[in-house]
């Protein structure tokens, strides 16, 4: 358990469905001093907000009393599940010691196997010695029913009288009284099989997101004073220099200080094509160095690397219930007592009012109790939400809770920031025009003057020279001319690189050159003119270009009927040039409050608006939008501002996030249809006398397994 202010966190094991979570929630809320409880079944996390002086150990005792395992939220000093008096009762909740065991060695699996073996033995004994048939089936029933009934009594003691185990126990004991012990034993076995499968599915969902943590290697090679030492990756300090060999996983978030090559980011982002990385580029923990040796400066401690924060944010997100999930929770609290009332009416109504056979109608009422188990209905939404959040996180799509995941599917308009969102955020050289000399010479002279500068336009020229392998000769007496450009001597001749206005004050620009520069400016490009030998040597145009996938992403949204608009503080000419290339409407020269106003205008027109930006200057608009989506390369701002985050700077991730939301909501609708549809069919067939106890429990267990398996399909979701 870890404590922040008056909040304590616990890791509870053995919670496999929403009903388990509700039991834990209800029991903890009954403790004096508890102010609020948040239970996440999918991650096994429990947060308790409490008053000063609260006895934190009381939570551990209460959860153990229910038969669940409790462990330290940090992973150390665990308390075993269940006290001695529970152990002899054979409660089936997993304890922390079982973590990592194969499924067939879990308590649930062992209990199911014991119940199955006892039932098989009862069938054989009944066949060989008919007089022993009834006691043999009663013994087989006891093997499975005693732990289930114990859990029902415990849940009732701690505030949950209408539990699934209680319905099961009443139905099984009632069946014994009307002489249907053989069916009762079989029904209990089927219930245990369903519980075991439910536990397996829940652990798979948990493992899906926790599997991200295992991507980070356990050790790292640290360089210090020319020596390389292997140390635990979790001990890496910010600022340390690490060596990453070809084929190794990168052990920490960092920035490359030496070396270049391909880095495979597929394990973290799902991106199949490795990315070229060079000095100054960021790299993420868990990605694979596919090229040459890299020296990396660590920029985040192990607890704060991209993967650790993704896992933490997804766990927190799974604690925030969606509107559908909250409705199903409220509905199930009324639904289970209602099923008991219907069961009583079916058992007593026809015999008392119509003189029908008591045994027949009690049998039907017991079947209705089993059909009425809300397992499948209760798990239908949280299982799909958890799988959807996990599937997104594995591809760098972070959504902070079920409400965000649910709302994204209803988005009808997306407002994009320009710089750093639709564009890469750094200018690149688009055109090099030479006058009276080779293009390569123009690039070499410009790069010579800009060498050592950190200005974005200078970096763009130097990057282009490096890409084109243009030689960069030394420049002498190079210095910046404030507000104009840079000048110096290259190969003995004076050279100047600066704005067209500054160049025009030094030499005369011809009409043809002036028109060409104006045409480039009209395309939203910044033009620098190169002067050499007292004349124009050429000019270089630069622009912050759209991201490579921006066109496809915007076209996909348009095809889905989603309106896209670009909001930028940039000048109108540049904005309209970028927008024309992308086929998007543009609003330019905006202040942060203008962006917020436009978001509100779109909402007043009836649009459900998502705002995509960098999370800093877009903060007012992100807050005003129905969903704020921060785009960034795993930065703190991208992860912790807004409702959702696109970690890896792909515009395509925005329509993919919306598509994942729609897939998840479709899955939830299918799950609710399966859960209620099967119940409705078997309810009718039971009242008509066509089906009995066996099909009734199959309707519940089968529906639970079906909806869980259907939700798990989302773990394999892939973008279009």
C-alpha cells in the first residue's frame, strides 16, 4: 500500500469481474473514516481516500475477509489471501503467491477439477451401486458449493447480500430439496468452469498492458570516465550516458549524443517501419536499436519513462468509468434483487393461484435465478473498455478513461493546431535556386555561414547540406547582422545570407528574381537570399512542411463525415498555403483565446469537437473542446494535459483513435445484446418447460464467456 496525502493505494488479486469489484468497493465503504473508493478490476488497483487518523490496516483486513489477496501497491510486502479460517473453507480467489503460475495450478482451476472429479465419481458410483447415488451426488455438490456458499455469506456480511454466489447457492440448495441433486452438482461445476474462464480472460487483459513494462530491458551499459559498466536499468539517473549496441533494446528515454541509425519503435508504437535517428533525436525506452552503436543521454528516470507513464495512465484511466459502465452498475444493483422477486413469484404464483404442481414451478423458479445472474451483463462494458484502452496504449494512443473512449466515437469535428501538429514543427529546405553557379555551391556557401548556429532556419540549411553531402568549407569573420542575416568570408570572397529586404539594400534584385521570391512567399515559404562577389548567387526557400501522413489522415476523416479545421497563430499566407496542400479549411493569425472561441462556435453549431494541439499554447481550446487531444513525442505535457494523447506525432493516429472508440462501442453493444438476448431466450423456454437448470447455467456461464472473449478481440485491434 502506498499513501499520497489522505489516499492509500492497494493491489488486490482475485477480482475477475465487475461483481468482485463491487463487493470490494461496498465492503471498504462500510469502514468508518472512508471518504471515497475507486476500484479497477482490470488492473487490480484499489484507491481509498480517507480521513486523518484512519486505520489503513482495516482495509487490508476487510478485503482479506472477503477472500481476496491484498498486496503493497509498490509490489513489496504482500499479505496472503485469506485467513486460516477461510483457507479451510476453500475460497477460490487467487492470492499474490499465485502470480506467474500456469492457469491449471491456480486455486480456481484446482477447485473446478476437484468438483469435476467428484461429479464423475458420483456418476460411476451411482451406476455401480444405485443406493449410493443420492449421497454421492450430494458429496460432489458439497465439493463445489461449500466455497461458493461461503463467499455468498461473506459478501452478505460485508454489504453485498444480492451477489451472484448467493443466487447460485439458493438455486443449488433449492434443487436438493426437490430431489434434483444431480442437476445441482452439474450446475455448480458449470458455474466454476465459467468462473475459471472469466479469471483467465481477466488475467489476459491485465497482462496485455503490463506486458508493456517487460519491454524495458533489466540492465543498461553506462559509460563513465571512459569505462563501460553494466547496471540495473531502474537505477539510471537523468544525465547518465548509456551505450546501446545494435540489436539491443534501449533501456531508458533519452537523446542521442553520438551515432545514428534505424530504431525499431514497433514494440511501443506499432509502427512497422523503423525510424532513422541521428544526434539530438529523442529515443524511447523499450524500442530496439536496429543500426549502429548509439550513445544516449538519459532524459527520464525509470519511473518516469514513456512506458512507465503509459502503464500508469492506462491503469488510472481504467478506474474512470464510462457513462455506459456507470449505468450498467446502477442497473445491476436493482436487477439482481428483481430477479429474486421474479423467482419467488414463479415458484409460488401458479401453485397458489392455479393449483399447479409445486415441484415443477419451484424447479422453474430456480432455473430463472440462474438465468438472472447478471455476470455477463455486468462484465460486458468494463471488459471492452479495458481491452480498448490497452489496445490503444500499445499503439501510442492514450485515452484517460472510459468516458473519453466513449465520447471519441461521437466526434463530428476536429480542430487541429498547425505547427508541431499538422506540420513537423521544424522548417526544411524546399527550394534551392542558383544564379550563375551550381546549386551545390549555393548550398555549400550558405551552410558555411550557418555552421554553429542553432537558429531553426540555419539548422534546416545544415540538415539539407548533410543530406545532399554538400561540402561545408570554413567561414572566416562570420557574424550575425541583427535583423538582417549573417555575413562572413568563404574561400576569400565576402558572402551574405539574409532576408530579401536586407539583400535588396546591398545589391539590386532584378524583376525576375523579385517575382520568383514573391511566388515562393505566396506558397508560405521563407526565402533567404545568398550574395557573393557583390551579386546574387542564389536563394533558398524553407517551410515547416506538413507531416507525411497528414493528407491521408484528413482524407480518412472527411470520408467518415468528420469536419476538419486548422487553427493557427501563423500569418495568413503561410497558413493558407499549408491548408491548400492538405485540403483543410484554415483560420489564421489567432491568439489562444481566439482558438477557444472558434471551438465554442463549432459546438454551438451542433458539432462534437475534438481539439488537437501541443498542450501548451492550445490549453484554453483543449479545455473548451469535448475532447482535448495532445500531440507530442512522449513529453510530460503531451501525457498529462488534455483528455487523450497521441504519443508519436502521427496525424493518422487521430482518426485511428476515433475508429478505436467506434470499434469499442460496437463491441459493447454486441456484448449487451448477447447478455440480454440469451437470458430472454432461456427465460421464455424455462417458463414453457422446454429447458431446465443445466441450460440455465449454460445461458449465464456461456454468455459471460462469450462477452469476455468478444471484448478480448479488441486487444488485437489494428488501425485501418
